[in-house]
């Protein structure tokens, strides 16, 4: 509801700028100015002067609107206004980017005053569950409670800074379509500057070097100067009032000898482009069989194997290696059964209880776990030769940047996977101003899961985009609540279902535990659901228009092809054209030109 009201106000402001001759222009602008931050209100002071002149019967010669707050550097602050707090968001994945977008949409300053005039959901059961002790720990003390009675203009819009080492945001669930050519790079991986162009979020392409939780400072280094000799001199220290850590995870190729050099990962745009180029070279080769080994039988391994099989056709010979006993162990029984069906139809071999010891240029050293009677026998090692391509999708771990940046922090508790323990408000217990979400977080307290379809069984969440998207909403709200003196919300996970792609025109979808779909309908439903979850409205509209236009373009290409064939057929019957027709005259000239003997045929 907040997003709808704010978007409507912005649309009214844009419409008012185009209707300058209307007498209601100034009234509309005054209403919108009450929703704008204080700096922009001062820059638009000339508009108020023009409004007074219009009321006296004098129309202004030119209407000038000041530039938006996004043009002001994030490090600047005014001496007249109170200092703006700074919120730093580390990581531009699903958790970090969507948290930044939600924070830019929440009300601040005068917007917050209008928001306070509307009855809020203060009677929410989740909000009432916060006890007095939890409020003291979370920072909602008596001082912040008294701050609610003060004018809300003091809660100025904070400076939002998003830091990521990559240039583009990667919509991971659609990365398979980039490899198969079904979607373009601009659809799957739009640049951050494009997504944040209409927001007040500042983007910095840099790598996090160190995080000092006691001093509330982060040290970053620009990506351009990472490989220079004097890169340490280029480090920049940035202070923060609130910190959101969403650095994500990385693959585990470094844990196996030769995997980093000879195996391809599948977690970034560079990996997808590199894989697409390798597939193109294999397609153009003369070898009859293309042998591909996928390490890891989870979601990514199965989806990638099915899509590559559809692209390569009968030439592909694909094997999936899994350390466990079943395929997609974290999936639902229905999706697991559909995945087994898809592998069987495409002749993709699934090899369970197998781990990789080492990876060579065209061979793998494998360890098979053999079970004898009631106890497990020692694993036997074999060699798999003549492998054209090795894809690594097995296992993830916390991002190296996060491991190195918090190496000196001894008070931070971690689990066996190096994930940071948080409370149910997604914050570090020892540092309430720090929020950790995504793959790097592990909630220590019992997490309340909203039951779906009458099932009270806890759902295995795992490291999924669905979890990161839901945590982003709570993280943005709790950061906003801590800066405006409101109660935080404890995170509640709602399992909406699973959507899996099983090839170019095949998929499996289970929604809310009630709806089970497979085949082309599930594939199209999955695509539309992900388009609806794109970061911004502008990008969502562009991708949706491209998705709708693709069948029309294919139909138009067919019509053009048929029309060209028809014209070729009509062109062959030139003798039937009416005399005097320009085409008939052209045909006559062409016949004369072709009937003339060439210079080599003439007698000397």
C-alpha cells in the first residue's frame, strides 16, 4: 500500500510538469513537495515563488525544477539540516539489491509525517510479540520511543550506498536461458546503474577489504585498482550508521585439486558466457559425441544438464555425479519425480555416491562409495577419460570476502559452514546495527514458518533466491524502523513453492503445496513468475514486452519467409506478366542481356 501511494504521487508530479497551463498545477506541486526530501524542497523554492506570482496574475516565463537528490554525492551533508544517516549495503544479489530498493521506497521526513497520519498495523500480532527486553536489545529504547512524539521531519532520508564487485545484477534462476540463447544479456543481467537510475541509491563497484564492527567502518577498494602494486593506497574507509551484509556465497572448486583450472562454474555472467562459447565450439567440431560431466545433482546440476541436452541433441552424452543417494535432495517429491523423468527421457546418466578427487584437462579422478552388507566399504577410485567439458555445481560456501573481512572479529559466532548467526530480527546479537541476510546468515533462534496447505512441517529453506527475497523485505523494514523509532519485525518464512526448468520447453512447478504442474505450461508459468519478480518496474516492463513479442516475431519471420518464397515462385513466371508492366519491361531487358554473347564467345 505504501509503494502504491508513493508511486501515485510521483506520477502526479510528472503529469503536473506537463500541464503548466493548468490552474491546478501549483496545488498539485505543493502536495507532492510534502512527500519530497528536505533538500529537494529547498531546491524547488523557486516553484513556490512562481506559484505566488501566478496567483497575482503574472505567469512565470520559465519553470525550472531542481535536480533530484540522486545527483548529490552520498558523502555530502548540509550544515542547516541534521546530518543524514548512512546505510551501507554490501552485496548486490537478491538480498542486497532488493533491500536497497525497498529502503528507497519507504517513507522518510515529510513522507513519514503523512504516513503517521494513516492508521498503521500497530495491532499486528508480530509487533506485539516484541517484549521490553527485546526492545532494549534491538535498540527501541525510551529515547527512541520519545522520538516518535517529535516532528517526523527529523527522520531525514538516509544516504543509501550499495557496494558490489560486479557491474551487473545476475538473476540466477534465468541464467540457463542465457546459455541456451532464449534470453539476452540485458534481460538476465542488467547493469546496476540502469536499475538504480531512478532511485536515490548510490552504487559503488568495489571489493570489500575489511569490516570494523566496533568503529562502524568498512574498507573498500575499487575493482579497477585491485591488481595494481599500490592498490593499498587506493583503499577508502567509509563510516556507516546501519550495515546490511548480503555478500552471498561462492562455489567450492578451490577444495578439489585442478577444479579451478579445468572445470567451469555456473554462478556469474562470466561463467555463463564462457560456457556458451565452449558449447558453440563443441557444436562446430566434427566429433560425433560430446561428453559432459556435471558435478552436483542439486537444482543447478539437473537444470543445467537438461538445458544442455536439449541444445546439443543426440550428440550429447551427459553424466551427473552426486555424493548423495538421490537427485535434488532438498526438493519436493513431485519435482524430484519430474526431474527423474526428464533425465530418463534425455538419456542423462545419474551416478550417486560419487565424489571427485581431482580434475584434469580431459579426465576426472572419482571416488565411489561401495556398500557391503551393513557397513560401508572403503571408496574405490576410478578414472573417467575423454571428457570434453566439466561443469561444477556442487556445494556452496560463504563468500571469501566475508571470511577475510571479518577474520579478526572474534565475537562473531559462526556455524560449521562459516555462516554468521543472527537473531530472529536478522541482526547480529552483539551488533544490532548490523543486519545479515542471504547465504551468509543463519538464524539461531527457532524460526517461525508460516504453514502452507495445512502442513505444520518445517520446510527446508536452503540457500535459495526465495529466502533472500523474503529476508530483504524484513531487513529493509527493520533498518527503517531502527532509524525512525519503530518496532522491528521478526522474520517469518513463507514457502511459496518450487519452480524448476527441465529443458527448453519443459519444467516442473509446485505452488503452495496445492498445485502441481509439469511440461510446457509449467515452463511458461515459471518464466512469467520470474519476470514478475524483476527488480524494478521499468526492467520488468521491458523483459515482459520482449517475452510477449518473441512469439509474434517468430510468426512474422514465418510470414516473411512464406512471402519471399511466394515472390520467388511468381518471379519465375515472368512470361505471364501483362505487356507494358514495368516488371515485364525489366524482364525483357534481362532476357536481352543474358541472350547477348559474351566477349569470349565472339569470333576474333
